[in-house]
């Protein structure tokens, strides 16, 4: 639900740059809660959203964190 609400708020206020980070945070939270079914999908959405918005530093952080801390390769 938080992703849907965040997307709607982003569309309303034109603050799209915050969405990848919100999705990334949700994915990490789900991972640590043990709900790993949708984590890789959310991580990919966050990563490619950041890439699409030209947030290269943020996308690199997401990719490296997912691989080193969560053990998930989001590019494969």
C-alpha cells in the first residue's frame, strides 16, 4: 500500500525522485521481516527507477547494497 500511496503523492506533487528510495526502503523492510517473495521485484523497480531518473549515485548504492548486504543480484 505504501508504494501506491507514494506514487500517487509523487504524481500529485511531481516529486518522482523520491519514489525509488521509498520502494527500496520497502524492499529492505520486507527482506528483514522475512517476506522475501516480492523483494527482488521491488529492488529491480527501485534500481531501474533511479536509473531512469538519472540518479546514478543512488542506483549504484542500491545495486551494491542489494548484492553485498542482501545477497540479491538485481541485474540478473
